[in-house]
C-alpha cells in the first residue's frame, strides 16, 4: 500500500479500532451492601437526649460522640450559663436549651426522652429525681451518687416513675473490655486466681473540673469515687462476681485533705477469688488491669482510656501476645445502648443497681481503712 492509499484508509482503520473498545463505564446505583454494624436510624426515629452540665467531659467527649451514634441524638442542652448553652447548642445542633431553673419545662418537650446527667457528683441524685419527675429516662454519670443511700433513693424513684435509670459505665460498652469479659466467660483463662487494677491520676486543684473534686461536700469522696471506681467496677464485671469483704489502707494529701488520695484495697469475692486495687490523686495517670487465671493471664494498659486501649494475653507456657481490635467510640456505644433500651423497652446492662453495688463496695473500703480489719460489703 503506497502512502497516499494508506492515508485515505486511516479514518476507516481508526473507526474499526474504536468499535473494538469496551463501552465506557456508566455511573449506576448498586444494591445495599451488608452492614458491619447496626444501621443509623433516621433522625425522627432516634431517641432524644438532653445533656445536663456543659463541663469538661460533656464538651470534649459526650457531645462530639453524638456524631457517631446510630440510635441516639442530641435534643437539648442544660446549663447554668445561658451564653454557653446557646453557643454549644448551635455548635452541636441541639434544638433546645434549658437553664437549671427552667429545666422542668423539659416535661413538655417530647423530643427529649433521656436526660444525661453530667454534673458534679452531689447533684446526681437531685437532678435524676427532677428528670424522672419530668417523665424522662435517666443516664447518670459515675459515681451514680455520693452515697449508697442516695443511689438507693434514685433506683426507687426510677421504679416509682416507671422510667429507666442507667449508670454511665462507658467501659462496659467498650470493645476491648467486652472482649476481655468474653474471654474470661468462655474459660480461656481457666479459673481466675487474682484480678489487679490501678486507676489514678494527678488531680489539679487549680483547674475548674478538679476544683470541686477535692471538696468532700460536692464530690462525696476523692480518688476512689472518681477514678478508683473504674477498678472496682472492672473487678466485678471481669469476674462476674460480687465482693464479699474489703481490706484497705487509705492516706490523704495535705494539698487536698478533705478527700482520700492513695488507697490500696483487696476484695475477697464471693467464690474466694482475690482482687487487689489501688487508686490515687497523686500518681501519674494510670488505667491498667490484669486478670490472672490458671490457664492464661490477660493484661490491659490502658484499659479504660478515652482514646486508646491495649490488651495482651499470655497462655500458660507461651509468651505474651497483643490482641488487636478496632477502636470504636465507647461513648456512642453507651448512649446507643440506652437509646436501644428505650426503643425496645429492655433493661440497661448497667442499671442503677450497678452503680449502687460499686458504692457499697467503696463504702466497705472506707470502713476497712477506718477499722483496720476486713469490712463486709453490704448486700444490695
Ligand atoms: P466539670 O467541672 O468540667 O463540669 C461540671 C459541670 O457541671 C460544670 O461545667 C457546670 O456546667 C455544671 N455545674 C453545675 N453546678 C456546678 C457546681 N456547683 N460546680 C461545678 N460545676 C457545676 O466536671 P466533669 O465534666 O469532669 O465531670 C462531671 C461529671 O462527669 C462527674 O460526675 C464526673 O465523675 C463525670 N465524669 C465521667 C467520666 C467518664 O469517663 N465516665 C469522665 C469525666 C467526668 P454548666 O456551666 O453548663 O452549668
């Protein structure tokens, strides 16, 4: 073929080549993939929460976590500072705001089904009672109350009102802790011999969120009520048992003499299992635990952090290996659990009684530190 003939044939050859190309891909919808978790409910089917007390924990952990919720949504904020309430409501899309004085108006707001109490400890009982009287369910921060007597009154008030009361024990909705419970229950560690846990942090009295924590009249107690409670609670949920007796030593610090600083304690659990814990407002931030069984040991450090959890397991005769799990939003999981209970009419995994049991154990620790001998943990 000469050059002239070749050029004349070129468009025909090109068209032939184009016809051989596969069709250009089109944008199309595809069927719903299998979801790895429960679906996100549409806003109108979600359970509305009113968050009470816009402090450090509410602003930094809880309000942002609504973005990860599947069943719960923010319906209102309640604050003693009207300007902050308006600003926070706008930032997080809360349709209503209340002051402590106008709170009772929430009874006329059907968008609010759950009141989440995140106030300093001494206000947990009175605010829970106000929320129940307004016809709402209550999610209440730890410690449930400053005394077991107040916790009992809160449980009785919820029962009388026919509403749910849940203790906000986020660790019991967190994946690593759930996995530790599963491994213990399924016998991977064998019979348990000892559980140890240390939970403490340096208190900073000059910071607003710690100012009230060193005042007994508002906090109810010190390191034990505030952070040691994670160790007390973990000893119970990991073993699935209740403490029968406590033996403890307690010291105070001259910088904050009203409340306990360092505490060490042992529990003798109902089966004879021993646990050993410590808490403090003066050692470096520590949130760790170990479960020592006949067949394996399990260690978590940090066990109850906001952002990070790590876990290791060591079967008898083998070296320790790390257990890798995805980090999920424990605050969202906890609020979704409460929302699910409201939607399904089921009881929460951590009801008021769960908070009461820890307070009874904490009171036995105080009693033992005073008496210097084993103190019985009162029955629920
Ligand atoms: P903050 O001091 O930061 O916040 C408490 C908020 O309560 C204040 O900002 C204020 O909100 C309101 N308030 C009303 N009256 C008072 C008062 N007399 N003194 C101080 N505050 C008052 O505390 P936190 O957010 O750290 O703790 C709040 C609760 O949450 C506690 O019970 C604590 O144990 C619990 N918590 C739980 C955690 C967990 O991991 N589960 C972690 C941290 C805390 P406003 O200005 O809006 O009126």
